[in-house]
């Protein structure tokens, strides 16, 4: 016998996009649920560097592009949430670094200097005097200029924990690839069909929202939707377990003044060493390293980091690397999306935040679209336990960071990240 459940909104995918949206919708009185096939945040979110940025790095070509103006408001939006004054309450979320930095090294060009000092960037970037350098950069070997950005860095596992814990009764782990949709001839979704430990389950909703990151590709194919189309951008990230006592959060800008910083570095707590740090390195190194083997990429990472920070002793550091995709809509002329992406078709919304930082923008757009479509809370189940679903499915748990799985492979904590 198929069991039935009705709700207002079904969200497919429990990364930052799905969980932020769940919080917004439930505040508005909607009954909403999240269906997740793996662990929460296990796609890009927990693997991200956690930088809440204002798009400055996209402005490195020397002009403020539309991308940088659309995202410029995001750091302050998130800061309001962290103070408990925003659209989602993030009080208690761990902030790894209250500021992010940009370091131009010794041989930077005057065009960059002029740009970084320009009027259009006022309030978004400060040139620091050496006395104000963070501890990592207080070293006699240092040359070039250090800039403090309005950006900051969040601990993504803590973010996912905070967004999911109040809604554990509305977030369900489904069997990977068991999800099917019953669709009318005109392309409207009638119901979502799932297999569970207690048999078949059919879920009906006013609207269905795809927030499955890279998984949106397979879901669109299953639904027979050709447009929008997804594209992935592969990255080859480097991870370093260092003994250096200070964390580092910085974009290192190369001499070529390109669109992408040479190195984008964040530091994350090492789960097995009190006070230890894992450095996580992206930027141009990760983009250009996609064709390199893991050994080659680690060697390149070691070379670049040693050259950049001669005062750091890497002799006992442990190195690793892994490949991961960013997922986003494919836009004409291979443009990079400059806001969160939301596309509405019948009773379906297809979304990609394109950046962690743009997640509030995604939820705002979805909420506005629902209001525009005159969708209001209707389900009588709102606020009641979703008994049918809790009997059939478990809470998915939160994904473990990749570096934790790499360096602490024997740790007792279960690892459910399917991609590592
Ligand atoms: C290495 C890296 C570093 C990054 N760093 C930053 C950064 O510093 N700052 C920034 O702003 N952005 C950054 N990004 C981008 C950012 O991480 C993503 O834009 C954002 O996390 C996407 O969130 P999401 O919820 O859409 O997708 P995801 O986090 O990928 O979540 C999708 C979820 O859907 C689930 N799912 C997939 N298919 C299905 C299905 N069929 N049924 C049910 N569930 C399904 C997955 O298991 C996953 O949990 C980075 C990305 C990468 C890869």
C-alpha cells in the first residue's frame, strides 16, 4: 500500500540552498520539507571554503562588473543574520575569520594599486599598515601590500547544524536515486514517489523546489526538462595539515592581474588536533590543476605555498588534494552567473545559488516568486509532526569535511559524504 503525505513545499536537496529556504518558508507559516539523498551539505556546501564575499575578487579585471555589484550587499546581509537581526537567525554559527585579506605580494602592478584604492571600492577594502597585520603576516620577510576586505569566513558544518537542527522533523534522508515524479502531459508535477523502509510513499505539494546542486542535472533529465541546462566547473583543491600555529585567510594576487587570485586560502579546525589547522587552497591553483594528477597538484601547491610564505616551515606538513565540481546554470556565451539563479516552470522551481554567499538572494527570489504566484500556506499539517514521513525516513545527519575524512580516516565519526 502506498502511503500519502501532503505539504505546501517540497525542497529536494539539503545543502545551504535547501536548508536556508526551509528556514525562510517555515517562518512564513508554510509547511515545507527537505528530501536529501546523502548527508546534509555533502555536495558543495561543506566542501566550500566558507568565504562570505562581496564579489571583490570578480572585480579584479579593474572595473566593477555587474557580478560584483549584485553580490556586494551579501557580507552585510550575513552579518545581520549572525547578529540575530536578519531574515534567518545565525546566532551561534562559528565564524572562523571575521575578516578576509588580499595580499598583492612584492611585484604588483600600479593598475592594481590604483584600482584597490579607487573610490568605487571605498568601504569594501582597507589598506592595512604593517602594525595592523593579522598575526600570520607579522613577519619580517613580508613584502607587498595587505588589504582587508569586507569578506569573512564561516565554519560550514556549524552553519548546516544551525540551519537544520530546529527542523529535524522536516528533513528526511531518502534512498539515492529512488525519487520519481508523476508528471501530467503538460509537465506539471502531480506527486513525488519514493521508496522507504516502510514501503512506497507519495508526496503531494503546491510547489516543488530543486536545490540539489550538481544533482539538479539528473533531476532535470528525469523530469524531461531540457532548459535550463546545468554546467559544472571542476576544481582541484589542495589540503595541507600544517604545524604552523596561526590560521591564514587570504587571496594571493599574482602579477598577471587576472580574474582569479593565484591562491585562495582558508584554514579550518583540524578535528583530531586541538589548536591544529588544515589549510584549504583554491584559486587559480585549483582551476588550472584539473588536468594534474594528485601528486602533481600537491607538488605544485607545495611549491607555490613555500614561495609565498618563506617563513612557514612545511617540512612536516601532510599534503593531499581532491577534485570537486561547482554546479551552476549554463548561461549564454559561457557567462558566469552574477546572482542566485531561480527558474520557474509550472509548479516547479529550479535553483542554484552559484555561490554560498548568494544563498539569501536565492531564498528572497523564491519567496518573491511564490508570492507572485499567489502561493500561500495551506497544508493542515503545518507545525504538526510529519508522522508518515518520520515513520519512513531518518534524519540524514551532517556531512563531514573532506579534509577530516582524508587526514582522520580512522576517526569513529561516521562519514556519509558520497563524493570523497
Ligand atoms: C571547492 C569549493 C569551494 C567553494 N567556496 C566558496 C566560497 O568560499 N564562497 C562561496 O560563496 N561559494 C563557494 N563555493 C560555492 C558554494 O559552495 C556553492 O554555490 C553552494 O554550496 C551550493 O549550495 P547548494 O545547496 O545549491 O548545493 P550543494 O551544497 O551541492 O547541496 C546539494 C544537496 O543536494 C543533495 N542531492 C543531490 N541530488 C539529490 C537528489 N536526487 N535527491 C535528494 N538530494 C539530492 C546532495 O546530496 C547535496 O546535499 C565553493 C564551491 C566549491 C566546490
